[in-house]
């Protein structure tokens, strides 16, 4: 069986890498000879990031170019908002159609890619790839997703209801998405957990063992430049960075911990656009030199499995990137999710039955971060016990999409 993965095109986002690695693992558990076409904007860099990929049936291929039609539609929509009600349908390139044609199934991965979080242009781009598979008679599967909500755009919600109904199978990773799709009248939906709960961790590289050599507890900390969009002015954004730096200072001076800054999105070509590493380096530079020695920044270039191994060694974890927090939660590390979208709330609600360990991004400050760390410290044993009790169930459910795929393909063969 051959799978075409849509929904991502580079491993600079280690969450995308974690999903592809975990998807390959879970699918190969039921289809041992499965092979995979994985779009990549930099095949050389993504191949280096995952040296074992070829042995696991993975072939990196060129991604579908972003269509000019959607770019022009997006610009025109700013002048004529009513154009949002018109779907900008584009013709997928012959090269991508050929790749989809040689595949048995298209799997839309990427977590929350079918949502409004990345704008209508992104949404219609990814939807167009799925529709190309549907038109070719290939089953399209939306895989372990956070979906919508689209209610802020009624016209888009109507479009997406019709689009989602055409999927052969939809699996979602939290109850909120499941309930929303049920409200839309969709019945081709099953609930699972995020595949990254099944991602294997790699051992901490020997060069990084010193990060855990001391007797002090270690706070793993991830913050992303995405938090800046919740501040309206340069002054407010600078003040936010000072608040985060002050919190890190408190952790070192008052709480007696060491801090390990863990980037989870960082371009593999060394660029600094949307780079957690570059952003946290800037925040670290706001600390006094003596404090910087206790607040270490991981080097660039670690892969998703290595980062999961690093996170496993932390005493506590606080993170903005969803799959950084999944890496922590799946290994029993008490975690605060710094939430910039509904997905962090959904995962926490399903895992704990509440969202006490979620800090909404607009509320990030020195005091709110400190209060969350104090809460994690106070109930550490309780959180660890709860995660240990549920982890095996959640890891098993991470294979749920693969099991559903088996049932789907068997049903199609019978028909």
C-alpha cells in the first residue's frame, strides 16, 4: 500500500516531523510493507533530519506549489470581502496528480490544518489537494485532526461541511472537534488521540547530558514568536518579552531550578523566520550573564525524536508548541500548555477533564507563568500519577487512525 501525505511540507516544524514519523510507525504496524510519499520543500534537509526514512518506506517528493489563483483571490478578497463565499478552485499540477494517482490513499495530516487558524488561503490550498484525490477516485482521509470551528465565517462553514462529507474517513484527536463535526451533521468521524503520543523518543545526545548533570530540577521551556501577535504594539511586544525574561529569572533565583529552552519550530536552513530558537535566544539575552549560565538554549538541528528524549528528562515543562507539550504529556512530565488555539484546550480537557494546566496566550505574563509553575510543583505527584494511569490508553488510541484505515480499505475491497 502506498500513502500520499498532505498537510505538511517541511520538518522545520518538529510537530510536522513528529506526526509523519508517528504516522509511518502506526500505519506500518498494520501494513508492514506500506510506503509513503512525503512532500518536502527541502528534500536534502528533511532527509538529513530523518536518516532512517528510506528504510521505512518513505520517499520525499516535491510539494504542490502554492497556486497563484489563491494568492490573487486572497488579495481581491481584501477589497471585496464577499469573495470569501466563492471557493478559489485551482487545478493541481500534473506532477502532484501523478503522485496521488500512484497512491492508494491520500492522508491529510498536519493537525489543525483544516481550520481558520492559518487563514482562508491556506485552508483552500490544502482542501484542493484533497479534492484532487477525490476526483481521481482515491480515498481521502482526514487524519487525527483538530477541525474548525468555521462558525466565524458562515459561508466557509457551509463549504467545509460539504467538503468534509466527501472524505472516506475522518479521525479527530479531541472531543471538541468530534462534537463540532457531529453538529455539522457529519457521520464519517471517529475519535482517536494524537499520533505523536506513539512517537518513539531517542536518547539525549551525549553532548547534551550536561544539561541534566546538576542536582537542581530542570524546567523545560518553549515559547514561540506566535505570542507576539497577541500584542498590538511594539512597546507591548517588548514588554511581553521582558515579562518572560523576568519569569525565567525568577525560576533560577527564587525557585532554584535550571531552565532548558527547547525550540520546536526552527527552520532547518538556518533561517530565523518563525524560529523558536531565534526568539528564545533573544529573550535569554535579556537575562544577567550569571543567570544565562543557568538558562541554557538547546542547539539547532535536533530532530523530533531527540527533542522528545530531551523533554522526557525535564522535571516540568511549559510550552507553546502543541507537539512539544504532547511530547511532555505522553511521557508523564507535568506540563503547562501555553495555548494560542483551541487544540491545546481540547487535548487537556480530554486528558485531565479540565483545562487548569492551560495558560491562554493573551494572559502570558511574569505572574501567570509563575503561578502555573507553582501549581505544577504543588500537584506534581498527582499529575504524574494521572498521566501514568492514562498514558497506555492514549498511546493505544494513537493507533486508532491506522485501525480505522484498515477497516476502510477492507470495506472498499468488499464493495
